């Protein structure tokens, strides 16, 4: 970074006003168009895997992303010297970001899928397999020689992240969320009791930003025959390396589609915080 700034300063010093006049037209001329992304939007977005090929312009119904496997998130973007996006760095697997494998995915392999009734609700989808992800080479970026302190900074950040999340030894820190979503309404307690295990098990659990944080694997009953806890499978990718954790069922908010039997399960937590809970052992 220091090298880049000093070079820029030299260019400006030698060019002066002529440089500014010649390049003034380069600024403020780009218009944001429908379908464009900010890089800040892409980094951190989840990427899903579809078993069937996705074509350009493909759209899904509300909640259709639950049919796909959540395989990871975009950690970085690789840009060529010509300004073209060559690939994205996808983080798959791992625990609290430790042991996570970075693999590269060509930008051409990623399809943008929109929700039919909400053009702003977009999903990134690839078509791959468990075997391909398992055998994909780990991406390791070459660090600049004049930045030796970067490893220490990242190590401190990772340690801080572990300290923040592992402090939660049980689900006592969780509170029941109060989510609102267009086309959905919260169901009454009496209807919750009437839900069958078939409708609950296998459902995705969402965080406050509608991000997938896990999947309900099984339900635990108390002596009265009522559901007391839900075992949520978190982490991993394509079903590999998942960690089951148990949370109180009363801390999960259930919304139902106003025009059907589509249920969404919300929890006031992130995937990282859930992964910090003790592993549930049957």
C-alpha cells in the first residue's frame, strides 16, 4: 500500500493541472444500472449449489433458495490488471473461519438468480458437486513482501472472533426474534403445537438478515410430549462437517406464508455463534 501511494504522489506532482484536465472526464460518468453489484455487496454473499444447470435470466419463487445447498460465502474478488473480474474466492467449510478452505470460482460459473416478485432479492448459484469441492485446490494469495505484519493482524482478529463467540456456552444468550417479512405472518402458539415433525425437520433456519445459519435436523420432546428443543445442524458444506447444536424451541420464531403452507424459521443468532455452542450428542 505504501508503494502504491508514493507512486501516485509522484504522478500527480509531475503532471499537475494538465493531468487533471486530461482525466477529469473519467470521473462521475458511470451510471448505476439495474443488475449491477457493488463489490461490497458481493463480499460476504452466500453461494448456493444447484444440482441442475441454471440458465441466464432464471428466476425463483419466494423461498425457492431452500431447494439449494449453501456451500459457502465470497471472501474476496480477484480483479485483473485490466479491471476485469477473473474469479471470486469462496470460503467453504471450516469452523469460526478457522480451517476454512478458500477455493476460487470463475465469475463465469456464477449465475445471478432473482426472486420473481422482488428484483432486489438476488442469489448467487453455481452448479458443482461434493467431489469437485472436496478436490478443489486451496487458494493461497501471495502476500506483498513489504507487509509482513499482516499475518499477525489476521491472527489477532481470528483470536478475537473466537473469544467473542465461544463465550456463549449454551443458548441462554439467545432471545426469540421478532421478524417481519413481506408475505408472511407469525403463527399462533396453538398452530405451532399442531406442526408435524415432517414440516419442521429439514427446514433451514434464518438469521435476522435472512441469511441461512443452519438446518433443523431433529426435535427433542419433554415429558409432556411437547417439543422442547430443536437440534440445528450448522457449518460444513454439502452436509460434510456439520455440527449439531441444541437450542430451546421457544427461541425460534416461525412465520407462515399468507397464501400457503410455506414456513420460515428464524433465530436471533449468526452461524458463528451457533457453531460456538456445545455439540449435541444423542
